[in-house]
C-alpha cells in the first residue's frame, strides 16, 4: 500500500478505518445492551460465566478505545501528511492482539459447551488445538506489527502469517460449529417432542453464529488478497472481535427466549420464600432450571395466594 502524496486516496485509506470504527462502536453498544440483559435475566448463572462476560466486555472496551485512537491519529494527528499513513501506530497493533484474545475467550466458551455435550474428549481437544493455534498466530502478527515500519512490507513479509491466521480462525469456527451440531443432533433419539424443538433451535443458532464468524474471517482474507493497495481488509478486521462478542452474548441470552417460547424441558427445582407485598405476606416461588448444557438460569417467578396462616392471622 502506497500512501505518497501522488497516490494518496483518502476514500480507500482513511475511509475503511472510519467505517470500521463506526461499525465497531455500534457493535460495542449492542454488546453493552446484551450484557445488561444477561446480568438482569440470569442472576443465578455461575461466577465463571459472569466473569467471562466481564472479561470479554473489558477487553472489548479497550479494543474500541484502540480503534478510535487509530482513527484519531490517521485523521487528526497526521492530517496533511499522507506519507505517515504508510504504517500504523503501536495502539493500532494492539487491536490485533486484543482481537485474538477476545476470539479465544469466545471460542473457549463454545468448547466448554462441546465438552458438556460430548462423552469423548477427541473433538473438544481438536477444536481447542485449532483455536489455540489461531490465537498464537494472531499474537505473532500483533507482536511483529510492533516492529513494522511500512504497511506494504508488512503485508509482503507476513503474508503467510496473515493468511494462516484467518484460515485457521475460520476452520476453528467451522470445527466447533460442526461438533456442536453433531452432538446436539445425536440427542434427538432420546428426547421428547418439546425437547426436540429446543434442540432444533439450538442447532440453528449454532450454525448461525458459526457462519457469521467464519464468514467474517473469510471476508477479511478475500479483501487482503484482492485489495492490498488499500485498508479495506484492515477496517473489516477491526470489527471482527465485536462480532464474536455479540454472538457469544446472543447465545447466553437466547436461553431465555427458548425457555419462554418452548417451555422448560429441563429439570426445575422450585425455591419458595416468603415475601411481603403491600403489607401482606405471600409465597414467592422461583423455578431454577438446570439446562441441557449444565448452565443455570431462572424461570418465571410467580406470587401465589397468601398462605393459610396469613389469612388466619388477619
């Protein structure tokens, strides 16, 4: 990519970064809304799940700050000096590292689901290996980018690493999605009609989320090979990590939609406690659901009629 005065095209150099920043900002806002929905809907989830959500959102926030800072440097600090756009700053290089870590965290959650569904460690082990390799390649790209002096030379010398990172990332998503679909599909023979509907919806979501993330990785790869003279592939890569985070949160929050639409097909444990409403005692019953993926969530909470002893005291 040449950024000299005579060849400088802001629509192909700065434009993709601006578009990527806008998309990343919108996706971060969506992730914030989904995070709020998660913590208000699934208060009974384990600390591990909640910690993972907070970790991913924290990394995603830093990721967005780095993306915005990159745009600031390209449009404000280097204004009037297009030759300075031939290489990115260290803050922009951090986007690669953060994106790799966020992707690995999301994939680790999917592999956990796969472990809970599978009776064998073969497929989870293979998926784990592929995901770790993808993350390591991303970290290598980020570290080597810190020593970058020219984007054009970086694209040439690191072409193999960029290609391998994007291809392995897509393969990891396909492997995880295929494994989840295979194991969830095997549950049909031993499930009821209501559970079948839940499994079908879960399979559909697994395919959708896997397709979205795989498509994004392949899209960046296509742009990299066909449009090296501009930053379109860089701008697209900038919002891949937020897409992973939103898919992860959508899977977590989707459990509530399944529960309310299809009813509870899992074990429910009622928890009863006495509450007071307008000075009158009531019995509050909460159904705690142990789902097929060994995740814990809360079903509907209902206030039942006052217990007998309440009317007697009245």
